[in-house]
């Protein structure tokens, strides 16, 4: 296994028309969750990815497992439970460029994950363990599960990759800051956005944010700076890698997950760090052109086409 990730995936309902959600009559049904998005992105790029989670033993949970398995992701450790339902959320396209997310996940099956659910050998045979800041926000037992997964990874020499993926709606800010700092201090690679850096450290300058994360002990920090691309930081080097312009952004949700998948793909392929970040930028840009969390994730042929073009070309 190249990457194992752990977290909640939910049923996603998106209105067929723009406008306030209260006026919507028809919805499309998809599936979305940061960790499974990353796993699917890696699978499409030709890598072996596994997803650890818990879903309701209901039609949504069964459909989700079928979908994610169909995308080539290993789901053998995902548990079905009768004790709680599969979570769901709604994505409101209120008007051009304005998207709101409404979660219905409190008490969901995934929020009941425990550290006893983890298979040490399953985590131990991966090259990377991918963690986000969403999973520890779901419940105390999920936090303990994440801490235990990191402990197992370190015991088995599996590199820990952490995307803070801040979700302020899910928990109290002081606790969020404390937990995100704790996980970041255990990570080998950190993939924050500027917003997370501002939240955790109270500073605005990208270079300072990157250095602060690096000082926590990570060997690599890749700071996402939106359409401008990303800046990577190591002990010996800091470099900005320009983003790939997109003429029309359809749906930005999931772009960060695509970025993580692209970066991990580059690391698995032993690309130079700058090239891995370029791949991450390209995957993230591609995701924004399609509605849905995973529908815009490219395969290897598509991403090679993007990267073979002039870096100033616009994705249309």
C-alpha cells in the first residue's frame, strides 16, 4: 500500500439549480470526504490507497462503499455499524462564486470510530499515513483514534502526512488550535493553507507560517497559497511553485484534497520536491473545473497532458 488514510466520508447532496437551499427542489447525490477524496485521487493516478472509516449499515453507507471500492480504493478495514447512520451534507451554490456547506454529521457512524478499530499491520505496510484535522474534530474517540494511528505509523516507520484542513464549524477554537498543533508536531510532512497558519500561529506572512510549521519538527512543509500555487519549505530550501491558471472555477471544494493527492503521488514516484508540488498544483487546479468533490480528479494521462503544456497555459 502506498498511502493509508483515515476519516469520514458523507453523502453529498447538491441542488440542481443555484440559489438559497430553501428553494431547491431537486438534488444530485454524490459522496465526499477529504480523506477518501485523497485516496481516490491517488488511485486515479495509479497508486495503491487504502481508506479506514466506519459507515452506517444503511443504503447510503453501502452505496458509499461500493462507489469508493469502484474507484480502486482498498476498503477492507471499513466497518459497517447499526449503531449510527452515515453522515450527510449539502452544498449550496447560492450564487456565482458563493458556496455554503451544511453538515448533518453529528453522532454519525464515523464519529464513533475508536482506536480499537485500527489494524496495526494495515497501517504498518503503507509508505504514508495521511491525516487531516477533520477527523479529530468529530469526537473525542476520533481524536484518540488519530493519535493512535500516528503512534502506530511511527512505530512502523510510516511517514505521517498532515493536512490541517480546518473546519471551524466542527469544534471550539481553542481545542482545535491545541489539537492541530499536537498533530503537526508529530507529522513528517505538513500541507497547510494560509488560513490554517493564521489560525494556529496568529501570523499572516506565508514565509513566517511555513517556518513556524517547519520548526515543529516536520521535514517538509508545503503551504498552499490559492491560485498563486504553493511554497515549499525544508531545512535548506524555500521555493515558490506557481499555480496553474484556471479560466473558470466551477467548484473549489475538494481542490485541497486534489493537491494532497498530487503531492503524495509525486513523492511516491520519487520526483524532485519542486516537481511534486507542480503535480499537486495541477491536480488541485483540475478539480476546480467540475462540480463535486472527486469528479474532477484527473487520471495519469490527463495530469501528464496538463504538465506537458507551457506553465503559463490556462486550463479551459
